[in-house]
């Protein structure tokens, strides 16, 4: 699915210099892959990834400088006649006049960076991966607890924000409260963050809105965090909850299964401590150590003749 991106924002985010803007203020792209047009400069257009952002490096520029002006003008004119979204130039290489003339003729933005071609390619692909990633919004909170990205879910009023605030007081970091924007950056990676308008803010019932970054300092907040486990706070019937922890539950977000822990909510329970233990136990399980299995093996060994 194609996404429309602003040329100015793209240049600002990647710290690029705009050599030619034209009348096109945005461009469409549907992939983070880039195209190095070396073969196209040599005249091969049988397969041309014209829908990708185009990247000129030292190889392409050196080749253009070593062909005649007539051939260079012809190749570049034909190249820019395709509906390419954007042209990037690395190493602050000065483009030939024919390139800018063709860009102006077909109204294609041209941007330049001082980074090496490899670094510029890597940086651009990471940026496009982020902006093109599928995104959804979920009700809940997101915390960094002992380095584990923990999403806290539950019905409204169950105590998600109060639990998150207690975790902040205990030295953990807030990513989002109430609303979490989730992006799928890879086949097995989800990253969550807060919407800009409520970033680092938290609603405490009876008190109102507080700014965690100002009350507790910037060390108490994060911009984004990978989602590794979901802690679901639940009030009501808990008879179906696995008491030993042998069965692993999951929730599915953007096609990715995330381990889920259901935490019963009762008066007097310190949910912050329980979530700390849940985070440490998740790290232990990720290393292959499941305490319930150890208990089962110990019981079998005791019952063995």
C-alpha cells in the first residue's frame, strides 16, 4: 500500500539538502527498498524498480562523468521520464548539469547528503521501514520494566495508570499511558509509543492529568519500546487462570503473537511488585527456564520408586 510522504519532512528527518524541489511537495512510496540506478545509466531498462527511492553514489556519478555529454543527457532524460518518486545523492557529490535539467523537466525532487552511500542507504531504509510499518492503536499502557517492554491492558478503571505510576516510582520507565500506538517493524517485532499529544502524560483518577517527565525527570520516560509481553489486569471470575504457569497464553497484534499474563486484581494486592516479578520471570522463560516444569520434574522424581 502506497503512502504519501512530505519531501520537506523527509529532508528534515534525514538531514538532507534539497537541490531541487519543484512543485511536488510530496511523493508516494510503498517499499523501503532503494534502487541504485547503475544499470539504468548504462542503458539497461528491461527491469527498472522505478517505484523505489533512487540513490546515486560514487559508482553512478563516476560513470556519468566518463560518458559523453550527449549520451549522458539522453540517458538521464529517459531515466527521469519514468515516474520515480525521489532521487538521493550521497557523499555530497556534485551532480552533472544534465541530471538537474532532467529533474526540472520531469519535476522530480533531488536531495543530497554528506553521508557515504552505504550509510545513507541504511539510514533511509530504516526511516522508510518505520513510516511504512503497519500501525494500530490499542487501549492500555506501555512500560519498560527491567528492560522488558510490558503492555498493560484491562478494563477502564481497573488500575492500569495507578500501577504504571507505582512502577515509575520504583525506577521503571513510562512509554505510554491509556493509548498505545503500535507499529509492526518486522515479522516478529512490535514497537509501541504514545501519541504525540499525550506523550509522557498520565491520567490519575481523582487528581487529573500529570506530566511524568516533569515530575520524575526524563529518566522516568521513554519515547518508544518493543512490546515483548502483555500483562492483563482482570477483575471478576479468575477460576480459569492457570495457577502453575505451565500454559502460555498469547494475544495477537498485527499478526504477531505476544505472550500474555493475566493478573487478578484484588484489594491489597501490590500489582507493581507482581508486574516486576512477571517481567523478571519472562526474561527467565525466554532463556528456557520454566519454574513450573522444574516443580513437575521434582514431583515426578519424588514419586519415582
